[in-house]
C-alpha cells in the first residue's frame, strides 16, 4: 500500500508466491552454476559500480512475504551415483513487523524431506524426516527501529485507515482518527486483511452484525464462568 503524495512511499507490503512442482534433473555442477548465478544477480542488483554513493533513505514499511511450493525435487547424476532429494509442502514466511521482543520473524515449514543416494545398484543413503523452525531476529537499536516503523505507518495510514489493527492500541487515538480529515479515496481501495489474534479481535468483532456480536459476548461470558468453576 502506498502512502501520502507526492512521494507515495510504501508503508505496507504483502507478497504471496504460490508455485507448482519444481523438478531439477541435472549434473552435480548445476549447484556451482546456480550459486554463481545468484551471486551475479545480487551484484547486479546493488549496482555498486554505477552508484553515486549517496546514502539511500530507508523506508520503514512493514513487509510480509509468503512462499508456498507443493514439491521441490532435485536429482543429480554423478559418474557412478544418483542423488535424489525431495522437499514436500514447503512454506516459508517472513515478516519484519517489529514487536517489543523482535524486529523480524522467519518461519520455515517442510512437511516431508526425502533424500536418497544410489551408487551402482545399491542404495547407500535413505533419509526421511521433516523440518519446522522459527527464527526471531533482534537487530541493534531494535526499539528505535520499531518506533520509526510505527511513525512511518501512522503518518501514511492515518488519512485512509486501511489497516488500523497494525498499530499498537495506544496509537489509535483521536489524532490518528482525524488526521487530514480522513481522506476518502476517489476509487475503492481494499483494506489490509485483518489477522486473527488477540490484538485484532476487537476490530474483527466490531465488523460483525449486532446479533453475532451479542452471541459472542455471551459465549465469552460462559467460557469465563466455566473456567472459573474448573479452577476453583
């Protein structure tokens, strides 16, 4: 999502990549060529040789990336062996939405990992496992980075109110609600899909019909009563 003109900087970015099955059937040298290609692309992207050396202004937006792939298979044929590696149900999530505890979170979930090596007529390796890990990244000056991110989001979303739940509750004040008299876009723009968690539940419930809100309130009361009975 883009913010205020004339610069219209991004303040919320969400990319979702869903791809089909990926099959690589090649020679072991493919790995070296792939690494060299990635390195060359990285060097060309930075374009250090043609840069003016002027420090770039960092945009403290919120970025969420999601990558899904049902299956990745790499089959490498050596002189007298074959390596076959399969990754199934691969899902990678990355979010740099800062919190009080971390500045970035990376989730990787691989439902099934199959690796086998066949040398001649014999299978010398047969591995089956799965992998799930989460990495919490805490950067130097993390508190100030979070404050800068909130300030950037607040300045660009306040006139439009497309994603108030992304802000801490204490920032959704009168200044946020009345900034620039709440600009109404000339064309309909979709809001940010609200995640379901304790911090956003109040916004989601308010969008429900009154009858549903009433039923949810009674449900929460009954849950609280039952919990107290169980505890005491």
